[in-house]
C-alpha cells in the first residue's frame, strides 16, 4: 500500500523536513510518531520561545484585523516579557505602507493541487492591489538572522510564492496573478530587518516542476527509502535522536528545528478542539 | 476508493437539486430525511461543486456538530483538482467560538468581566477544568459537607457540575439560573434541593474564579463568544466579510446557540443549505436541540425531503417501527412503506440462558457471515454500553475464528493506560515526600504499583520479575540501591541485564531529587531522553509505547500552562496533577489521540450512542444484551438534567415520572430507528435469560421485540 495517498497535504514544513532528513519526515508527518525527547538542553527556554512566537503572531494578527491599537498596547505593556514587548514595539515601527492597500488577508491558509497531491501554505499577511500586485509578509521571530540568500532559497519562499501565484485569484475573485508581480517579505522582529524577495514567471515554472518532482518522489518512495540523514549535525536538535541512535550528534546551533516548530504549532492549534 | 465515495456516487435527482441549488441572492434550503438517504453526500457534492467552480471557496462555512463528520468534507476537498482555501472552514461551533475569542480577545475581555483583560486568556481542557472545579469543590466537601450524601465517584461529580455550566452556555441561559431550573422541575424529596443549591454554588464560584484568573473553560468560551463577540461590530463585520455561503450538516445534533448563529447567518449570507436528520437529536446529553433545529430549518425558503432508502433498510425500519409502537413510543412510523415481516431479522433469543452463551452465539453468526464473504468491518456489534468484561469476552469469542475487534469508545482516562500509570508511579518514587491523598485519605503506593513502574521503565521485565524486584527495591519511600546489598539470588531471578539499568534509573532519580524541582513535562521529557528511550530501558525502540508517553507529556504540559503561575514551585503543580490523574479524571482529547478509523478486517464493537453519533453504517448489525435495562435507562445524574436544562423546558414546570418514562421511551425509539437506518442488510438480535451478573433479564425492549417477532412469524 502506498504510504502517501492521493490528496495528501504537503506543506513547506514537511517538504523542508524531507529535504533535511527523510526519516524525520516519515516519523513526524506519516507515522505521526510522538518521541518526547527534549529538542534542546534547556527545554523551558525552548518552550518559552515557542510560546512567545505564537503570542507575537496572535498580536500582529489582531492589529491587522482592526482591533483597537490602544487595547493591544495595554496588553503588550502588561505582558511582563521584555523580548515579546520589544518585538511588539518593533512591529509598531514596521512600515505597512510598503504593502498594497487593497485587499489584505490575515492568517490566510491556501491549498493548491500539485499533481495528485496538495500543497498547503498559511500566510501571516497577504496584500493585493487592485492592479494585480500581491505581497506576502511573513513575521519571523528567529534567534539568528539568516542571510538573504538563505531565505530566498528556503522551501517556504518557494512554496508560498508558488501557492499564491497558483491560487491568489481565488482570494481576489479576479484574474490569475502574474508571478512577476508577486513579492515575499520576511520581517525579523528581533532585528527589525527585512528581506524582500521578488518572483518571476520563470521561477514559477521552475518551482512548479521542482515541487511536483519532489512530492512525486516522496509519494513513490517505499518505506525503506525514508532513511536517516547523512548529515549527523541535523540530529543534534532533533527529538528522534535516541530512536535513531544519534545521541552524540555534533551541535550546530544554526541547524535547529525551532522555526519549523513555531509554524507547526500554529497550524496544529487550528486543529485542536474539545469534544463536548 | 472507499474514502472518496461521496464524489463517486451516482446522485438522485433530489441530491442533484441540493448540489445545484442557488449560490446567490440569499437562497436557503432545508434538506430533510432519515439517516442514509444521502443528505451528507449531497452536501459534500455541493461543496465540491462550489469549490470547483472557483466560487471563492474562501467564503464557505461548513458547520458540523462534531469533528468526525467533518472528515467527509475534508476528504472530498482533498481530491478535487481545484485551488481551495485551507480546511479551516469545516468547523464545529465550539472551534469557531474558540478561535474567535482567542483572536479577538481584547475586544471582549473587559466587557465579559475578566479581571485582567490586558493579559492573554488561558483555554482550559477538560482535565484542567475538572482540576479547577475540584479545587473549588474539595474544601466545600471537606469543611461544609457539600454532597456528603451522594455516593458517586469524584470524576462524575465534577463532570456534572461542569455539565451544568456547559448547558447554560449552550442553551443560552444565565449560569446563575441553574438552581432555579433544577429546583423548579424537581418533584422528589426536599433534600435534593439542597444539593441543587450546592451545585449552583459550585458553578457560581467556578465562574467567578475563571473570570478572576482569565481562564476559559468550554462554557465560558461559548458564552463570551455568543454574548459578547457576536454582538461586537468589528467581529460581526469580520464574519460577514469572511463567510458568504453556509453549509450545515446534522443541524439536529447541534446546540441552541449554534442554531441561533445559523439563524443569524440566514439573514445575510448569499446561500445556505442545512441538512437535518429526521429522528435525530441523539446528542441531547451534550445539549443538542432537535426541535430548535426544526425551527431554524423552517426559516429556509425551500424544503426538500430525501426519502430513498435501501429496501432491506426500509423493512428493518418497519420492524423497528413495530417495536417502537409496542414500547409505547409516540413517534410516527419512520418507514410506512416498509414491511416488517420482510426484514432480515435473525433472533438468538430463547436458546441462550447465559450471558456468555449469547456472545458465543454472536461469534458463531459473525464467523458464518465472514465465511460467506462479508468483510468483518461490515459487521457491527452494538450494546447499550460496553464494559471491559464485555469487550474481553467478545474479543475472546471472536479470536476463536481469528476475527479482530475494533472498539468504539470515547477517550480513555489517562490512568487506564498501564504505561501512563507506571510513569505516574515513577514520578511518585521521584518525589517520596509527596504524601498523596485521595478523597481525604492518604494514598500509599503498593508493591504492585512499584512493580508496574519498574516494568514500564526497565526493558525485559515481566510482571513476576518486576514484582520480585519491587519487593527488594522499595520499602515505602524512594528506590533503594541494590548493587551491594541485594540478596544473592535477586539478579539471578530478575535477570542480570536489569541490574545496571535499575541502578542508573535509581541514581538518576536520586540526582533529580537533589536538584531544583522541574515541571513534570520537562522532567518526563528529560527522563525519556536521558534514560528511558535508551538501550536497557522500557521505551528503547518502542514507538507504540512512546505514544502513551507522548500523550502524558502533552497532558502535563497543558496542565502546567493552565495551572502554574509565574515563579510558583513546580512540585506543587506536579503533585496535584498526579493526584488528579490517578483519581481517574478523563484526559482531554487532542489531535494525536483521535480514534483511528475502523479497520476493514475488524468487527466493530461499540455502544449504540457512539455508533450513531459517528454516523457509521454496516451491512449487518448485532444488537447485544437486549434483555438489559441499559437500553432504556439513562445515566444517573443527580446534579444535572439534560431535559430540564434545555430551551424546551420552562422554569418551574415539574419533571415527573410520567415525563421521565416518556423521555426514555422516545430516546430508545430514536436510538433503534437511528440504528436500523444505518443497517444495509440484516439485523441479529442477541438475548440471554441471565445477565452478566447472573440476574434474570426481562427488559422492556426484549419483551417488545419478542412480541413483534411472534406477530411477524404468524404473519409470515
Ligand atoms: S535524529 Fe537525525 S536521522 Fe533521526 S530523524 Fe532526527 S534528523 Fe533524522
């Protein structure tokens, strides 16, 4: 039986995980295997960082949805978390006028078909101008500032731009979007730094091919193909390391899974509910 | 392919009408019919059609009463070759409420009376809500004798107190009216009124506590959403800009405030199609309001009835109509066209005296059906409730024929999982000073407890050897060092390979005890990473066991997040958690814990209620234990009342035996009709003269069935 059935939902997280370690992809996204080993030595700090990232995203979403700025300011002032407050104040200085003023969608999930499968993206903010421009803004709370080049090559960048180019017209109700009029902005709250990444028709075509090839490769893989990564440095911050026998992996702080975990937690939150 | 049947099925003309029903102009349609007449399929196809048309699927809200039916909509979307918005629109009313309150919290927090509107809210799980309720109730029991004449387990006491609050929110009455409503309906002894007052007092205190600490349990989330957020202009504009089309499945299983929301949407949305199961309303214990559903449905501009049933189902329904008439239910026949004597009904009554022989007969019949080519997954064994004894007995009987069983059941309390229990005991061993108390009585660990903890933590221990090790390793406090002092034969009997892991575990716990205390989730994760997932320990290469471990870590984390204040000593919270779970409070369900879909190679075993509310269908059904009164009785809930705490029951109107009798009959009739409507071919009826407890069984349902069967026989 195929491990991955038609209609399977891929996301930037799952694809990125696959590219970094096939086994982790299998464990986390297919087997949904809990393995409650701490990702980092200081687990409390790690969890606090996750929680702070989620709260920050929530506050920004509220601001963009039109909740009274005074009310939000009071909450930020009372939060008692300096880092969170600093991010929030930094957000206050973010120049929103650089994104189009037309339709603005906050926390927008979009799904597009990709071959027999589906690809999912969840946008912090997408702004569309009536003339066909669209800008994605993604708020980042990473502890380290990566390079522009790294961000441009990220799976997230490709997936987000590709999904928007394919399905943005569903949101606007207008004509299909021209990829060359799309842009992705990463804004790093701790550094007040912004990376702007343009898009093009050529990249759209190339990404489509590459993403399709990738999901087809994953879907066609037999169970034994989901092997541990050859780069043991990936394992140092992976919770599966005692399952894989990789406890002694060399540590490289730039290779943690934190960013993925924050986004993953945001997605999961959507799905959690209580039966009553 | 089975999961996508909804998209593959040939539609009837009525179903096609549902699919093509207008998308614009405020059009609204009510679709009615018995279960199995294709309403959900029609709704799924309508959603798929709208999405395929590219009609801004972004704006379609699909409202379902619980998550399971929502999967059919999600699955259909998953195979469409059309860009769709993410699955977020297929929601329950609670998840809509919770998301709304979380996102727009600053808009309503002060108005709703929260003491710290500037702080983020904390949403409670069932576990944490029970914990806080317990903190309120426990001193009242201890110091003021609350509920002292009530002999019900703590978990059930708490769930009824919380249930009252939930009912008030879902029905939409003020939580301070619980007492007036319960008192007004009570016709029995006066001392019960006192208990109602105490229940009210607990609800009032609990609510005040939540408001003081920014805690939102299920009831308060729902109330804040309905009373404040839906009245807020910013939010109303957001909802109106966001959703333009409405699809509602199982309207009759939804709660009054959700029905109010639907009624509001009908006044402005572009299109709405609502589906209503006739004879539904099974979730009445969870606040479902079938009459209210009909009232909302009648606001639709058009109504369409779907009536096409499979012939065998129609005959089975006619059979059930006759049974229902015999027990005195008032409902009109569900299948007037059906012929009871043509129903495929096989009775095992008369021949079976003992309960176990009834199950043996059932297993024989199941095996015969499987031998004739029916897939086990197409067979359902249904009882009023499924005890562990029944489950084991059924599994054993069917194992003779190599047929596995898939059990339908709600979330298991954490402590029922031996792995979780073992880990909790291990935590007690790490904190020997804890002095646990259950119901005011000190709780001392036993050797069995310690043996279980050692068996879970160390690899290669069977219960006998774990017991032997526990005898030597534990003298009432923490684990003892055994390297030098153990009797010579200890490791011979227990196994030398256990020696080193045991010592490592013991010294790890010892080191932990000497360091600063840690929150439980962090302690458990470290213990797992440092030791238990490594060679020689219980979770080494044990992914299935790790699922239970993961469940416990998740539960402890949520508990800490909801309960621990900044700077607080984590051991107090840890102790409270362990006490709470060992006392058997249900665990909150979360994503990874959701029941997996039944396997096609396993016979389904479950309570009637779970089978119906998950909207299952089978080729053959076996109704078990028909002589049991469990079919007719409802759970004993001395502190709450599903009928009285509803919109249908005016304050002050007494609820007498005659109402109780009638409610039971009507509920049973609804259950039987709900079951028969979900059976494609044949029904097997299983009785025994003696029940599981050896007592004579002559339940009213059994009598009615026997009478109807005799009549049919004569007719045939
Ligand atoms: S420990 Fe290493 S090999 Fe194993 S799943 Fe994690 S990253 Fe992959």
